[in-house]
C-alpha cells in the first residue's frame, strides 16, 4: 500500500514536472503560467487562470512539462467573455492499483 510519505513524494515529483498550462482558444494555443499547485491528501491540484485579455471559445485545457510535452489534455467547451476571468482546475488523484 502506498504510504502517506509515498503520496507526498510522488506529488512533489509531479509538481516539479508541470511547468505551464495552455488553452486552445478559437483554434489557437494560449500558454499561461501555473497559477498555483497544491497537494490535498492523495490529490494533486493545478490551477490555471485566464484573465480578461483572453476572449473566445475554449476547446481544450492542457498541462505541459519543461520540454513543452503535453502531460494532460482535457477537452472542454467554454465561452470566455472579456469581462470575466476563468479558473480551470486539474485534480489528479494518486492511488495504488494492485493486481
């Protein structure tokens, strides 16, 4: 069984791997810095924020590593107006699967 320390170590490794976020907005890629990362129990959480400079239809949200490789690619469909900001949250639950 994965220990509490094991979960912490794996979550810290994930946090050091994720370098930025991105969105597909009206067919173009918009990259953003990670707003925040945290670990709550067995869940790794990454928050991405789009401010009022981005307007359009969002069709995907992504997390990238330091080499620009897509780590997570989540399809989405959100219309983002200029007058509102948008927070996208990725929650990744760490668990051990035994045969």
